């Protein structure tokens, strides 16, 4: 397997969106930024594309967890002639992949996914943090569920790329505008990395933090107290985890 290289970006300005509570829709504040990845996606999307560009061969199989609105999957498919698979609860996820597993992740979807694998690449970009959040406040159940997803993705791929909001758990915004997720914390990241290591995998953890309109490189300790931003905005910190079989 090819060795990972760290993603290189010094300061990344995110596109800024406004959330309209009446229409429940986001609009770009600056029209010149229309279509650019908003919030943490301005780091996550180029990061995952960069990582995949270093290891991909034409015709590989790629599975995306949470494929709804995953335009990056369409981009990668077109560039590298991939066969794409996806898992999502929303039916429109089928618009982004060749093979679609619809529903909440559980025994059936897991079996179907494994039966169609293994996969060369599995991606989960700002998705696993939403898994199981409706079980709040049962943090143990939510944690076990999110671990199960990550561990299964590691077991069934040659390369696994995970991005999640990072800091306090659950890490909701102070104004309670975002409560449909559970941020990953240091313990959960450590547990997933330890699992990958126990399976003989290489791993790399990269951390970015939002600072005065820009995303800058950080570390787990500096970002451990991060929470989601108010006003239906994005994360304050993210972890980018790369895992590969040796």
C-alpha cells in the first residue's frame, strides 16, 4: 500500500452561508462564492480528493458512507473511472453512486455492503457523526454504534478516509441550533486508531481548526474543547483520519 502524505494548506478561507429560519435554506452571503464548498467542506473535499489522487487506479471500487449530496463522488468517478457504492437514509443518495444501499445503517445494510465488497476505498465525509444521534442521551449506545461503523469500514476496505467534527461530545452549538450530531472526541479517535493498528493498518490523523474566517492546521489537544458554531453554521474543528492496510 502507498504511504500517506499530509495534506498541505496554510490558511483556507471558507465560503460563508446564511441560514434562513423561515425557508430552512442556506444562501451564499457573497455571490462570488456561489458553489464553493461551505464551512468545513472547504477542507474536507479537497483533502479527500488529494488523498485519493495519491493512491487511486482506474476501475477501483469506492464506497461512500452518507452519499447524499456527495458531488465529490461523481467527480472522482468521472476522473478515475470508478465503480461507486453508497449508503444513506435519504433516497436522493442514489443520484450520486452506481449501487445504493438505502436506510439506517444496521445488520441488513451491513451484510449487503459486505457482500458487495471488499472495497478499494471507503469514504465517510461529515457523516458518521450523525449516526445514532437520536438515541441521545445514551452516549454509550451512540459511541458503540459509531465505532461499529468505522470498524466495519476499516475491515472492508484497503483505504478508509474519515472526516468528522471534533472537540467536545456531543459538542452542540450553544444556541442549540444544531443537535443532529455527536462530535468525535479524543477518546473516540484514539479507539478507532487503536482498532486500525490492531488490524495491522497504518493511520494518519490530521486536525484543522476554524480561526477568524480561515481553517488552519491544529492538533487534538488544541482543538479538544471545540463545539459547533451558533446560527446553523459549521464545525469549529475537524479530524481527518486516513487508514490503509499494509
